[in-house]
C-alpha cells in the first residue's frame, strides 16, 4: 500500500512539474507572438516527452543524486516513507506556485524536500557538504550565468543583424471604426446616427508583432528566424524533459519495486498532462511579464537555456530549467531595456521561499508517516 501511495505521489509531482515547467521552453514563441498558445503548448508537450524518454539512456547520474543517497544514510534513502515525504513536499510546493502563476524550480523544491525529511530522520547528520557542492552551488550559479550569456548572445546577434542590413518593421493597423454622432433635425430632438470611417494607426507596443525584413542566404529573414526559433524552443523543452524526469523518477527507486523504464514513462506522461491542463498562468508570467520580446530575443534566450541545461544533464548537475530560462529571457530584456524589474524581484522571492516551504511540508509529512 505504501509503495502504491508513493507511485501516486510521484505522479502528482510529475503533474505539478509539467504544469509549472512545460511552457518555459516555448515561452518565447508565445511572448514574441511567433505562434499561438495552443501551438506552443503542443510543441512543448511533444518535445518534453521525447526528452523524458531519452533520459533513460542519457541522465543516469541525476537518478542517483536525487535518490537521497550521500545526503542521508542509505538505509533511510532507500525507505519508501522517506521518498513519499519528499514527493509530497516538492509536489505541493510546485502546484501552489503554479496556481499563483510563479515559475519556480522543481529541482529547488526537491532539494528542500530532501533536506526537510532528512532533518527529521537524522537531525544534524545530514551531509550538508554534499548539499552545497552537488545541489546549491549549481542552482545559485546557473541563473547568473544565464543572465550574462543571454545578454551577450542577444547583443551579438543584434550587432550581426545591423551589420547585415536586416531591419525590423512594426505592424500598421488598418480597419473601420464606428462613431456615433448627433444629427440636428428641425423641430425635433437630436437623432443619433452611426457613421463608419476608415482608421489607420500604429498599434500599441504590446499588441504589435515585430518582423524582420530582407533575406539571409536567399531565405526570407523572418521565415529563417521563425524556423530557428521553433527548433530552439523544442530543444529547450527536450532538455528540460531530459533533466527533470530522472530527478522525479529517482523517488520510485525503492528496492526493485519499480523499473526505471516504466518509471520514466509514467513521469513523462504525468508531466505532459500537467502542462496541457494547468500551464496557462505560468505561461503568461514567462511570456509577457518578464520583458517584451521579439523573435530574435527569444531565439537567443532559448539557445542559452538549451546549452546550459543539456550540459548540466550530461554532467549530472542539478540546475533548474526555470532559473536558466528566466535568467536568459531577463538578460535579453536588459539589452533591449524592456526588462520588468518588479516581476523579476517577485520571481526571485518565490525562488527563495521554495526551499523552506518544501522542507517544511516534507518534514511534516515524514513526521505524520511515522506517527
């Protein structure tokens, strides 16, 4: 029965992860108005699921790191009640953030949950040295590195665009407007009449779609950047599935109760369903509130995010796709001078609160299980 509840709790964590994280890879597609929300989330779901499947072969190190071994004694790290407390702590924290629209890190939530349950289980014997080098250091460094690289890469691409003579154009809104005007009539009250006129205006910045003009290597610049943008967004989502799936599946590795292959499939499906059903609020925050962006800025941010997350997965470093993605998008916003500092501060605060909230829920869950 405990193993069955552990399986359900892990699937709940996977669902929460998908709801909060799946759209982050394609946020730039929606934010730059390259495509609609429905197309973006469908592309994210497909590529994330492919990353989940490939994690069976490419991300074995993360399976070990997030099982709790090395952080607490193996006897506790192999117990189903410990894993259940961690799954509940991380899952509840992530779903709460999702409902409020804050893009937080599942990696951060899992780290806090491991510490919370570990402190209740063995007190100060938790290996804080391993926690700092293997968990906290990559989580702290990755967003800073993403901001720097996002700024540099977008600045480089913008300079290259200007050098090649590729220009940008804004939308021009042409349409009909209706105005109600009074028409005086002799010996009668004023009558109201609706008059239709043609109106031409430059729309507001938040509603306009920016386009690139000219050609590059014989291909229309806008078509080329759109294709590259879709590819980079798919790569980020693939990398996220590759990096996050083994972290969650590690909670199922209790003895020989669950196989890694079936665990990866179950977690991948849970993440896909969560993203399809509950991603909208986080999608708005990531796509529209951090900064206004165009396709070039989104493409640059995706390249940085994909490179850092794939490299981290390869070397077993538990970086957060959320931290990296937000950092790279914000870095591009710094160059374009459209970054929203207030929203960025709010996101930073949610990141700070993630660890203690997840640790508290996990610790409480572990206590209840033992009582």
